[in-house]
């Protein structure tokens, strides 16, 4: 459950992706850092190895580790860096979708731990191999 939504709210959940801008697997060197201003597309990030520290421009801070998923909102401003001395690896898909009332139900700009990492590994593996 995200926010005040329940499983019942997600029964007819449907979002139509209209464009996948890019999809890749990033293998970062130790002590890697990255900053993004006014993210151009929505993003789905799956941490495949290591961990990172993420900070948004509004001051919210999170840590994410292997198996975690991040949904990044279009227009968001953030920066992140790998944990000290660790090699970070992540897969990312940047996309756009049709306007939908369901968009507000997505858990944007927070860390989401998934129990079914194999499904994400298969999804990202397929998309990043294209």
C-alpha cells in the first residue's frame, strides 16, 4: 500500500507507456556520484549491486540497496552517490506515459523494497539487452 491507497484501489490500475527514451545497465566505479536537475522523463531504477544514498532538492534523504526499486518523477531534482568504497550497479528505464488518474498512485521519489527481485531482474535484463 502506498499513501492512503489500498489493494482495492489498484484493481483497475492501468498506465500506458508512450515512449521509452532509454534503458541501460550502469556499472559505476567506486565512490560514484551523480546529480540530475529537472529530470526529463519518468524513471524506474533497480539496484542490482551495492547501495546508494539519495537526496532530493527538498531535503528528503534515502538509502537504497540491492533489490530496491526507485520510481523517479519527471521534473525531479536529486543527487546520489554510492556507499563509500562500494561499486554500485543499477538498471534504469526512462519513459513517458499517457496522462492518467493512476499516476498519483505511483510511489514516486521514495525507495521501494521488492520481495520479487527475480521479476525485476528479468524485466530489466530483457529491456537493457535490446
